[in-house]
C-alpha cells in the first residue's frame, strides 16, 4: 500500500492485510472479529488478538485528525477517504458491542483483462467480444449485482476499452474508478460530489465539457437515477452500476429509487429506449473451481418496439448448475450500433448453424 494522505497513520497489524493485493475489504466488529474479503477466497474470518477496540479507536483518532473531522458521541460516524483507501468508523455509543470499522481498498489499477476474464471463466469469449463491440458502438451499459460482486471492476475494464480519443468524465460520491490516474495521458476529468456540488449540479457542468462518456458511480439514490436519465437523454453515453439481482430488472430497480411521482410506464419506456445493455455479475463460492468466483450470469438488451412497448431480449443467461441460454441481439441493437460503425451479423452467435448441426445428427 502506498497512500500519501494516510502515510503518517500507524495501521499497526492491519497493515498486513492492506499490503495484500488480493484482499479488497477489511471489517472489524463485535469486540475483535476480523473478516476479510478477497478476490480468490471471498469472505473469511482471521484471528488477530492484537487487533482490538483500543487499536481501532486509536486509528479512528488518527484518521479524524488527518481528515479534520470529529469522532465522538456527538459525531458517531466517521468517513475517511484517500486515493486508495476508504474507511468508515462507527462509534461505540452507537455500535453497542464495540467500535466498528470497514476498510475498502480502491487501488488505481485495472484488475481485469481479456485473458484473465476468459481463463477464470468470468465470461465466455463470444459474450465478451459482444460486450466489447457494444462499448465500441457507444451502447449505454448498466452493470448490476450485489455488494462485492465486482461491478466497479467490470466498469473499469469496459471503460479501459473505450477509444483513446474519447473524453471521459467520471462522477462519483466516493472515489473508486481512478481512471484519470490509470490513464494519465487521456482526456479524463474525475469529479466528486459533496454537500456543495450535487449530482445534478455537476452534471450541468459536465455537459459543457463535451464528454463522449459519462461514468456515474453506483446508482443508489433518486438524484443518481435522474442524473443517468438526463445523461442518456441528452445524447451522452454512460456506463454505471446498480444493486439488482437480475439484469432484466434494472429499469424497475431504477424506478424504485425515484422519490417523485413519475409515471412508471413512461419512466420504464425511457430507460428501455436509451439504455441498451444490462449486465448481472455474481460473486459466489464455486465448488467446481474450488475458489471464490465472479461471473457474468446475465446480459440483457433493452429496447422499445414499433408499438412503443418496452421489451427485454435476454442475450445470455446462466444458471449456477452451468446450463445457459443464448439469443442473438435484435435488429434494434444492431441498428443502433451500426450508426456508430459497429456492424453485427444477424446470427451473431451462429445459433442457426448450431441448430442445423443438431438437426443433422
């Protein structure tokens, strides 16, 4: 770990975990329990008696000084953020079984690449090639999944495949993408919301910067949903994430976050018209592979047909037993991508050929 803001802080025995690249999250709770989340093992517990309430309280005091914040009974929550770490403390006046801490590591690196995705069975070659074509064709993409499923890492990878001359603006409430640091030679602006500059206000300025891509951090509020809608309806291209356990449910999940009385049919139709691709990523312990596995389980295409009816085409869907189904993209997606110069053949996945081969057996 090399983090300038927290370089003077003594993490003590916690540094052991901060220095392991495979570990992404560290959780301390319940008077001494330490739970780690790693890329290969998932979530597991370790025993470290030397990591106790006194140590965590000392760490909280150091972080509050660095951040210029107060952490006590009157201010029982503390967020401390730097370029590569995000810490969240809960005071023991609220957490009655002892002070609590979660550390999220957000290094400025892209952990995924094409070879790794294929080798580790994250996604098949044909589906990955299709998704990369969608990025080249400026499709709007929402990645869904549960906490820790790897949504942000997938977004970073997809964003890394955009063209070098395409301007990117990232808008986040907590910094995780770090594309400006990963690609210092590219035209990238990293923007962070706060209590002065909201999503809406930043988005207005963002539009004037003439970006090709707008990468929004996780859609988890009404304001973020409206920022997504306003971005895509103004002709900009987005990649973002949302909490949802199915790709096909992304539009309704977005609607559930809205706090106003927008007509549901009108809103869903708008999302289906302007969001082309939904992806569902799942993280789980795989008995087959004997390790923690992150995998694309579903890819959906959203569109509005000739009768203005919102429709979903499930391009790929996999079950945990390994069975899957696959469908070719519709004429609507092929037409959208063709305008951007990306031409997909009608039988993209050779389903007709495969069907004929089975019939001739």
